[in-house]
């Protein structure tokens, strides 16, 4: 096997060819960085967090594929993943994940002690998640906490403390993840049932669409409260309005429960997260002009 072929396998193993997971992890991290500093994140801290998102999401994909290596070959959507297709050995895949995690840890060592301690919790959340769907009916909630843990870490990195507002944002992100990952789980529901796996789409049953929209609504309401609490400006709330419109569009996509449209709704959450970040960004830029 040539070096190029090996690198292509690593790219697919880390899902760098499908960056949606990185983006869904990046947006709440950026929210935390911007809100914790009112739009003036330390450039070095921001760079560490952004690179850490890429490294840890890539490592998480490998751990997920390792956990599902006996399931993925039996699912049409995942049968061509490198581990499922036996293009790479489980041992080599874990070695790659270990290198990525080590690099991420070396980055976080540049930050204060509290952030380092929180990074250990974030690591445990990430590596435990792939195994939850064997016995836990709502792994999407765990995913939301894991994906949102960059929020309290951002506050810790900038202020050496985590304020209550950060934990409220983490709860909001949990509801968002339940929403978008239920849309994703609706794509795989039939396969998950056959394999005996658990997900929110199976748990919600015929109330899956209502449950998804309720979680999106709770997410947006909590984020509106965050804006009120932090005294953010009108443009932040305009960003939330755009996000609400995108959530409404997702309802139109998933209401018939067609696989392709449910997956499209899942992908649409990248724009939703970006709309909220745009609200944070414009609000902070206006603060610069005003003050």
C-alpha cells in the first residue's frame, strides 16, 4: 500500500472527508470562546481550542468506528468505513486515535490547571459515548454534553473559573444535540432495531418528529435566555431568529420521515449553529464600534 493510499484511509477513518461532525462540535466551542470574553477571545487560546476540536473529533470518530466494527459491515451506510471494510486493523486505528488524543492533550497543557482538569472529563465523555447505544436509550443527550463541553472549558481557560451561564449553555447544547442526532438516528432507525441498538429515534417512536422539534425549541429558548442574561444586543437575537427559521425548515424535511430528507435536516444544523455564532460575532463587532 502506498503512502497516499494509507493517508486516504486515515482521512476517511478520521472523517476529515465529512467534516459535519467537526463543525457541530466547533460551533458551541466558538460560542463559549466569544461569550466568555465578550467577543475578544485570546488568539492563542482560540487557536488551541479550534485545533483541539479537530483532533478530538477525529479521535472520537476512530473510537466510534472501533466500538461499531462488528455492526458497521451490516449497515449499508457504514459498510465502507475503513475498519468495517478491513482496510486498517483495529490496533492501528487505536494507535492513530492515541496519537491524536496525545496531541490534543499537549495543546491543553498550555492552559491553566482548571482547564486541564475539565479536559480529562471531556476526554471521558468522548470515549464513553460510542458504547452507550448498547444499553442507554438516549445517547444523544450524552453526545450533547460531550460536544458542548468546550463551553465551560472556554470560560475556564479565560477566567480560571466556570460561571453558571456556561453550564446553562451546556444544557442548551444538550437539547440541540438530541434534536440533530435524532434526525440522524431516524436515518438509521431500521438498521439499529435489527442490530438491537438504542437511540432517541427508537425511544420517541411515533413522537420522533414532535420530540425533535421540542428539543430544538428548548434549545432556542435557553439560548434566548442566555442572550438576555448576558445582555447581548439585537443582532444576537436576529441570529437566533434565523436559527429558528432553519429549525422550522428541518420540520418540513423530517415530517414524512424519509431517510434522505432526515439526513438533509441533520446536515442543516451546521447552518443553524453558524447563524447563532454570526449573532455572537456581529454583536461583539458592534460593541467595538460603540465602546
